[in-house]
C-alpha cells in the first residue's frame, strides 16, 4: 500500500524551473537520505511529489530541460508519479487566500497549464505507476462559475489524457480536489458535480466513459475531515458512485472543542495572511456552520450563534501528521489513520499517496522545526502508522 509515498514539494518556495530544481537538490535529496537511512533501505528509489507553477511548467518544456531533468532523476534514483497542479502561480510569501482558485476551470489559462503538466507527467511517470495530476475543485463557490465552460475544459483534458495514455502506454489521470467552500466540497456535492458533468456530455452526444476513466478525485484527508465526514463511508460512497480516487493527500486539520466558548479566541494564534483558513463549526445537532477564514469566525457578527451551544471547530490549517498540537487543540488525525486503514483493506482504491502539509513556514513557534526534519518525521509516521503490527 505504501509502495509509492512522497511529500508534495509545494512546501518549497519556487516559481521558475531553475528555482524548483534548486529546491529539489537542496531539500528533497536531504529528506530522501534521511528517510532511507531511517528505514535502512539505501538501495530504494525515492519518489517526488512535484509541484510546478505555470511558469515552471512552461520553462521545463523548453529546450533540453525535460530531458536533462529525466537524466538527473535517473542519476539520483528518483522518480515522479504525481504533480500538484492546484496553485497556478505564487504559493508562498504573498497573500494567496482565494486567489489560489484563480484561474479556475472556466479559463483557457487553467486548461493550458494543466495540459503542460499532463505532458510532463506523461514523460516522467514510470509505466508501472502511471501518472496523476491534481487540481482545484473546478472553482470557488463565491465565483459562481459557469459549469458549461468547466465541463468543456475538463472534457478536453480527458481527451488529452486518453491520447497521451495510449501514446506512452501509461495510465494518466486528473484528480479534482474537493475543498471547503470550493465549487464542490464534500461527498454529496462531488457526486452531484460528476452527475451534472455526465448529463452535459450526454447532451452533447459524446461518450461519458472517458470522464470516469481519466478524471477522478484527489481525496485530501484534511478536507474531508473538515466536513466531519467518516473516511470509510466517504471512500465507499465515492467509489460505489463510480468515481476514481486519483490520488490521496495525507494531511491533518486543526480542531478545538468549543464546550468552553472562550476556546474560539485561541484560533487567533493560527490566523496569518498567506492562506485561506476556512473554519467549520459543528453544533450538538450535527449542523455545520462554515466561515471563509479565521477572522470571519471571530467577527462579532458570528459570535452569538457560535457560542449558543457546545460545539467543535475544525480549521483548515494543515498541521504536522506526526506532532499533536498543544491542548486545548487537537487534530483530525484519526481521519488520516482511518484512510490509511481503508487503503490497506482496499489496496486497489488508490496507489498514489502524497503527504501535503504545506504550512510549515507559517506554523506557530511551538510547532516549528527544520523543514527537512519535519518532512522526514511525517514520512516515517505514515510508514509506521500504515504498517501492520505483525509486519
């Protein structure tokens, strides 16, 4: 089940291809050496979960860059089976927030960017693993995106994936990543989106099987835990609906008990200007109240309904898999553990696993550590957690 496990290199600030390759040489090789030393597996090839900005992807496809990169991977016993294609542009040291959803799948820019990534993964991925590219959940709810444009662009991408899969004799696929307040964000909304996608294709008299063959879901354990979903139920429901699990993101969200209403103020500690930190609060009846960001949850307009009854708040702030936050905070790590157990029990569900804690640089001081040590510790935690006791 853990034959292919990597960390996503979106943690390393890099927008150009030169910056990306420099980060891989500086950080990823160090993490590889630490992980292989700790597991005493010095001969193993090490996988990379590649993140490429639109600029880096375009540059990698120029001249001999891709051929040179393939040779470097070979010389270092590295391989790439997945690419994170969610953030189009700058992902660090700037206010990303909802701009991470731009350009969305209504635009030619998103289509072109993803086509570049697919062309790259078609060259890089081993035939034995196939290749996946993850992307946003089509758009952001606030954008009120035109689904006819989304469906047209996604179907064009499915055609490209099919063509390159046949050409390279590799299984290539795209994973849409449900996320809080995304165009679709939970299991029912995801299935409904694909049903509408199918209806659109039927109305155009074009085959629908290509949709489910080449386009699936990037199941992020943080995101589905934020929706208070059960991992086994969600994965069973998605797969029984015919959806492909293209990739699994292993990640962890912040949680705090609101039985003491004063606890809500403590999430201020995690409010920072770079990323969107959606807050979803569950009351004693199971009702969910969703807030776009931490400040929205803390604003005076929301205080009264939040503190009427004992509740739990889950915050879209990726925290380490291996390190529990200080009380009264907890985390949604059980969802990740349950997902790993599900994949052990259903190994054909998905073989592309990627750790995706991208907030290392903005973690509070008590959770800080050198980045290579953090990434290594996460990797080892996943291996230990997913390994049966008798192994």
